[in-house]
């Protein structure tokens, strides 16, 4: 088996690929792409809320504002169009009680060309975490943004932005996210992945969409053109399917490949395997700087107990290993001092590799949940100058978080030769990045983190005796 076989499902050419940061732009672009659909729309996600407004000012005559009504309207006006919505079954249970959702679902189930399925093909305790939209097999969105509530925000993350409100009018926290748009063979491959998921969930096999359809949204400027894209997945082990751990293998390979900088954005930092790989690089005298952007705390009541405690324990262990001062973790805040929730899943290796997807740096994403990431490697195109494009994406993200011009980010990196020193030099009051501080952990919290009670590495560990688990069992071995 080659390294490529381990780290990705396949490599396909994208005629065009765009990096889309934050949901203001994503919802606007997705809406335009949906309007162009002629035969098939497939939505495969962790969550879906039919009530959300896409925040588009100039709509077509009769075009609804809410995504659920829009999709129904599109199917009604386009005679050959079928809609397939596949979402995680357990996560859907609470969604059934959101406002008018139950009535929308009932209306959809009565339509002959709308196909709704709650996907229960997963092990106990796992989730379907992919976020893919496929349109006519010729365009796909793949990343970290679900079409659900509490996602819309601008790159400015303004305090009190009225657009950042739930369907019932309740405001929600600033939110940072990212996804990609792809056309060509890469989009066809993602469409196949969606059809495979549909087959496993329903037993119904969907044929590929036939015919040439041009569906790149007008006005969307490609970040890359004619570029090879690697697609990496996680599929958990089940009785009727072999496990797929490409997401994990790609993370480990990218950490090992970094020479100067490894820049990551992730909702969580709780994976022992990733921490071990980072520890090995920190031991090197001339290894890379590693910068991780995380939310201040995980969302909900259960996630902080699992993810935040694991993060604290892992960061403490890594800082003890960081003799050369090359590891840093930060949280973004608004001008008014509100924490921005980081939901993006981005990895940028030097100025060579760019990765965006649904997978976080936690155990579940590596082995238990279903995930899908896409990655571009400039080394595949030595005849083209893709490195500056990759670096500009990283610099643009830092410019967003630090509220400074992107040119100043680039100039400061050039001057200092360091991501960490650049961030420290440009940090200030207001919209900025704040270093992570390790909190005091209670005995119970530390025990839960160390034993991975709420973030198992795979289905087999859901029921493994706790005596066999430990957040540090291999990290300690690497210290020996």
C-alpha cells in the first residue's frame, strides 16, 4: 500500500476550486448553485434546519428566503429535479421539534421527487459528520459548514450583528467556519461518495447524473484552477463495512511533512494520536512551528467536559515537551471581547498543502464518525506557483483573526520568519487572538479526559474496559 492509498480515497482533478470562509459567502454561493440545479441535489450532513434564512437580498420573483421553502420551490419549478436529503438520525431527533420543522418534513415526504432519509448506518455512539452538497454531479461543496442554525456570520464577526440570529429571533455567538466549492472530476467523486452513503442508508442505488451540465456559480472566483484534489474520509468499522482511516493518516502525514509552519483551525484539540505526532516534531531541534486556532470552549454541556478537559491535559503535556518554543494555541475574539466559536477545520502545511473538511482534531473524527476532507498539494504541480496562493489563504485567516491587512501579515511573517512571533507582534485589544491558558481541572474532569470516556477512538472502545484506556498511554511511551 502506498502513502497515497493510506492518506486519501482518491486524487481527482478539480476544474475549479474555491475556498469559502464563513457562512455569509457560503450561503450566498450555495443558493446560486441550487438555483442552477437541473436533475439532482444531494445534501449529506450532520444537521439541517429548513427554517434558516440564507440572507440574500435580491431574490427571484417568488423565491422563498428560507432554505426549506427554497428547496421545495426549486423542485416544483424544475420538472426533472430530485432532492435527496440525508442526515444523521440521532441528531435529527431534537430537530423535529424546531418550530415548523415537523410540518416541512410532512410536506416534503408527500412530494414524489423529494427523498428524505435519517441515516442510522453507524455504530452506537457515533455520528455522520460529513458536510457535502452535490449538485448534478458537476459541483460539490465540501467542508465544515452545515446548512443549519447558528452558522451564518461574516468575516468581520461584528458584535451584535442582527443577521446572527436564530429563526425565533434569539441572537447567537459569533461563528467562524470554512468550506470549499469544486467542479469537474473532483465534484463527480464527491457525488459518488454521497450516492454510496445513500445506498448504505437506504439500500437504493442511485445512478450517476447523465449529460453535460455547467454549474459553477456566476461570480464565484476560483482559488485554484485545474488542480489535483485528494479526498480523505473516515468510515468507522462495522460488521458490513471495512474501516477507513484516511483522515487520520493524512493528519499524521501532514504533521510529519511540515518544515516551517503548521497552521491548523479546529473545533477541538483532543486527539492523542495527533498530540503524539506533534510531540515528535517538537522534539526536533529544527522542527516546524505549530499554531492551532481553537474556540475558547467547546459548545454545549457535554462537549466541554470531554473536549476541553482532554485539550488541557494534552496541551500541558506538549508544553512540557516544547523546549524550543514552537507550539502555540489561540482563541479568536471580537472587537467587543466576545469569543468567536471556531468551527472551521483547516490545515495548512508551510505554503504547500491546504486541507479543508469536516474532520476535527479529536478521536471521533479519526475513527468513529464519518468525515470527508479535501486537500491540495502544491508539490503535485511543480510547474505552477501554487505556494503563494496557499500562503495567502493562511495569511488571510490570520488577518481576519487579528483585524489587520493581509499585507501586514505577510510582511511580518517575512520579517520575523515566525508565525508565533507574527501573532504576538500583531495581537492587541479588540478583535484579536488570545493565547490559550490551561485551566485547573478537577479530579473528575481529569479522569474523564485521561480515560477518553466521551471521545472514544472507535466503535470497539465504546465498550472497552476503562482500565485499558488512557489519554496518555502512548504519549508516555514516546517519552520513554
